[in-house]
C-alpha cells in the first residue's frame, strides 16, 4: 500500500518519521506527566489484588523462583528458539519465492504472515493460556515439540504448494492483481501461520517461568529479549549462509526441527516429576524417531515440483543451492534446456533466449571503442 502510494523513498521517510514521533511522544509523557498519574488508584488496587492472587498456590505449580542455573538454561533455550524461528523464515523464503516470485509484494507477504502469526500467538497465549497453566516449563517444552511437528507439516505444504497455488489462482485470479496478491497471501498462510503461531505462543509462557520476582521483572525481560534476539541474528545468518549451502534447504529444515524437539524434550523432562520417568522416555523416544524417520523418508527432491511451478512441465536435471540464489537447469520434452536463478530465466537454448543473449553480447561491442574482452552475466 505505502510503496504504491508514496514510493520507496516516501515509505522510508514515513516509517522513520512515525518512529521518531512515537519516541518523542513517549519522552513528553514521561517528562510532563505528574508523578503517579500514569497509574490510577483503581489500577494500583487491581495490581495488589493480582499480586495477592499470584501468591496463592496453583495445583501442580512450583511457586519458588527459578534457580540461577535453571534460569540460565531457560535463557539458552530461548536463544535456541530464536535461532530456529529466523532460520525457518530464511529457509521457507528460499522455496516460497519459486511460487510468489521475487517481487517486493512477495517479501511483504511472507514477512506479514510471519509476524502476524507470532503476534496472534503471543496475544492469545498471554490472554487465555498463561493465566490457566500451572507448570509453564512443561508447557514451554510441549509448545516447542508442537512447533517442530507443524514445521514438518509445513514441509509437506511447501512440497505441494504448486497445486495449492494453482487452485487459489483459479478462484481468485479473475479479480485481477488484487486477487493474485490475495492468493499469494493464502499460499504463505498455509505454510507459515501455524508454526509461527506456536513460536509466538511460547514467549508469554517463557515469561511466566522466569518472572517470579516482581522486583527483577525489567532485568529478566531484558535478559530474555537479549537472548532471543541474539538467537534470531545467528539463525538468520546460519540459515542462509551455513546450513542451506551445506545441507540443502530440506535437510536444513529437518536439522532445525531437531533443535526444536531437543529444546522441547529437555523442558518436558525437567518439568515432569521423577515418578513420570516413563512419560519422559516416551517423549524423548518419539521425538527421536520422528526426526530420524523424516530424515530417512523425505527425499532430497521433495521441493522440485514447487521449484518447477513457473517452468512446468519441464524436468529439473540439476540444482545448486548457493547463498546468493538457487540455480536450476530445466529440460523440456522438446530437448530444449533452460537455466534459471530463483525461478527467473537467465539463459537457455530456445530461440527467444538465444536471441536475447546475442543482443546482450553486442551491447559492449557497440559501446566500447576498442573491446578486447566481453563478459555477459545472466539476469
């Protein structure tokens, strides 16, 4: 909306101005509001009542604060979940672009769905789940395991996204460009929403495990945010620049799912009492079996159909995944071949592409007074 109305420069200016305005208003409120005006007597009374309620033991809940060792473990786990979330986003994006194409709308679609899932999950978790749970560490572990399972389901959705997109476009394409954008949003929603919803739901649960001392709320929240943000930075870096080139997209997704399972099993194990040893081992064993089974049964070409969305009915004869792009070679029934980067044609041996490449080769010869060498880079 903003890019279309204001352009890129205008959108950046509007976003920066809005951020400055919000900061200025916050500073003015803090500077000129009378002391205590931001908290009415009624809100103080409600806060005291909630504090008294919080002191009442909840069945099955450990009211003692976390030990320093356990809190450090929670911090590490929350960093790992941040790593997983941004690694997932990078890896999902590498496959989604073959359907959504490499446009600004595609990136906006993916980021909007990703953030909306996290926001809605956090809101509903804080509103309905957290006030009702007695053992937040156990719930944190369970949510992480569920997140891993839903990412495995998202792999199946990604593998069949070409068919999903075809069905949606057939229904919405008649509404023109807006219908196509709606179809792309639904494509992304099918893949991303449930896993990101669970990622968001984990955050309020983690806060409940850690915020047992009201005097240290600010410190604890800051530590949790810092740990999660560091994990996000490392996940974004590793997902695209380390895991994907080394393992490929599908194996990278499975590796990150295994990390989710590991965090989930660890906290389920710690939260369950010793007498529930059987449940501990069943949870750990099931997670291990699912991880190994997925690694064995999911083929390396699982995403080929989606990658081939805009080159159907060609056959992918070669694919190289590189941090800068995914290169594919397509062969058609006529014998013609096509080279594409992230689904965009850059070279081929059909008449149209050969003509384009020759014309591109003539440009430096025409422009340079005495050309000796020419290099042509496909785009």
